[in-house]
C-alpha cells in the first residue's frame, strides 16, 4: 500500500514527460520500473514501522500480550522474533541499497534523458538555444501556441559553409523519421568558410527545412559518468581517495609557493589567516630599507600572486572537501536508513502494546507521524553534512540515535507496564445550589 501511494505520487509528477512523445508502452513501463527502486528503499522502513505497530497493537487489543505475560513470558522475549525480522530486513535493504538501487538509478537517469530529448519541439523555450536538432542550433524570441516568433537558426558540424537563417515566424513539427521546420518571411545567409568572398543572401516568404532525425527513435546511451546516488560503495571510496589526493597536492603546492615567496613553508588553514599572513609579509617588505626599489616591487608582486593563489587554492580545497562529504553522506545513508528498520520494530512494538489499537488507520497515522519526524531529521542532517557543517556520520546517524532513545524509553515503560506519559486528571468541583 505504501509503495502504491508513493508510486502514484511519482507517476502524477512524471506523466508530463510521456505526453505527446509517442513512446512505446514498454519504454514507459521500463522507466517506471527503474524508478521503483528508490520508492522501495523509502517505503520498506515505513512499512516495517506500520507492520510492527499494527501487529503488536492487535495482539494487545486481543489480550494476547497479557496472556503471554501471565504465562511467564517477558515482553523482551515477545519482541525478540520481531527484532530478528527487523535485522533480516536491515541486511536485505543494505544489499539492495548498495548493489541494486545505484544501478537502477543510473539506468533511470539515462532513460529519462533519452525520453526528454526524443522530441525537442515540445521543449523549446524562448531565449534558450536548442541544440537537440541534428545539424542545427536554434533560438527564438517568443512563442504563441505552436507559432514561434523571431526564429534564428545556425548550422553546425559543417566546416565548409556556414549557414544562418532568420525568419519572423515559424513552426516545428515531426513525422516518423524527420523534423519539419516551416519558416515565414525571412533571409538565408551562406558563407564559404574557406573563401570569405563567396557570400550569398536569399530572401523568402516561406521556407521548409526537412531534417532527417533517426533520433526520433529512442536513442539508448551508455555513459560511464555516475552521480553519487548511482555508485556502489567501492566506487565512492575510490572517488574519496581521489579527492583526498588532490587536496594533498594542493597543500604541497601551497607549501612550495610560500617557501618561494616568504622563505617559510608553513601556510595557514583558512583563507582569512592566509591573507592576513601575506599582508604581514607585505608590510614588512614595504618597511624594509635594505632592498632596492626594483627588488622590493618584484617581491611585492610575488606576494600579490601568492595572495591570489591562497584564495584560489582554498576554494579548490573547499570544493574537494564538499565532494568528499557528499560521497561520505551517501555511504552512511546506505546503512543508516536500513538500520532504522530495527529501531522502528522496537518503537512500533512498544507503541502498539501501549495504545492497544491494531487497526490500519491508527497504525498508519502513528507511524506516519514518527516517520515524517525521522525523515525531517534525516534530510536536515544530510543537508548539513553536504554543507560541511557536520560530519557525514553525525548528520546521518543522529536521527537513528534520537529514534533509539525514543524506542528504549517506550520499551522500558512497556516492560514495566507503565504509561510513558502521564496526564494530570482534571477534577471538577460542583458548587452547591442554594
């Protein structure tokens, strides 16, 4: 049910990509299947929470928990099989997130790009160059319905003749194997790139350009470039090592530059400290009376170059550190969300026993509230880790730490058969009637 709800929400947002594209049903189903991976990854922890809450809520409602307790079975023994079930789901989800999810995300992105480029006539926006049309680039100033205004077209991939076309209006349509560009009231300019004296200008009232387009048939691309959400853990560890090596090279380069400019290879760790240090050397240099004017200017120019290098190099270090954190976040995310399944079992079981309600509505509402709060913390921690505010470990595991405290608190009160929250009773005093 959860997968169906999330999948329906995704389908309503993605349906515009298919309208008017003439795409086969099998391609649409394949695209939806690839995007099912991240939906499953998100739905499984929530489903585990709802299942645990409904199961133990129903058992408590039917007094089965009380019957087992009266037989000498403690609550910890009762939830032991459920915890083992959560551990199994956790291990399966870790495998799914590391090996299946990245590959399906990768294939979904490639297929999405191919679908988007299938018919560029639907993607023409005024003021933006359109490069998807074979052999031509095009830009328009405005568009009313299907009529384009102030159309400018430039030939590309032709090293002998450069062609540019300008028309007041035009339309773009497609047939099975070609684009049809129909232009009205315009000019064609042709120039021989080998001999600029060969120039031709043609005026027209109507001009039709037929562009063969094999790309109308969906072009399946194969790319080796992957984003962090399309990589397995070994790939991301390799990228982290690569960026750490680049940072070390930057530090070595800065050390050499400081040694050449100041004679000291010690460099600061921040841009502000580096600029301050270079400014101090500049002040010393300007007040040094032992140097000639020419030599002083030469050393001051070297310090100015060093100042610019400090800014540029530290910006590079910041970008590389952000990339390292980005991969670290994704690595921890592949473990933190599956591990939450175990915590959701503990929390859901305790909530179910305490509420003594095992209906779907109660289970869904309570679980949805817990999961939304957990996911807000997860997204917030991920964002803070991406911005280098906290480490990936802190950002991704803090929600689990909070959830574990809540689960242990509820479990402790369930074992003691005490309500975790006590509300003061409202005592109403009736006044005597006179």
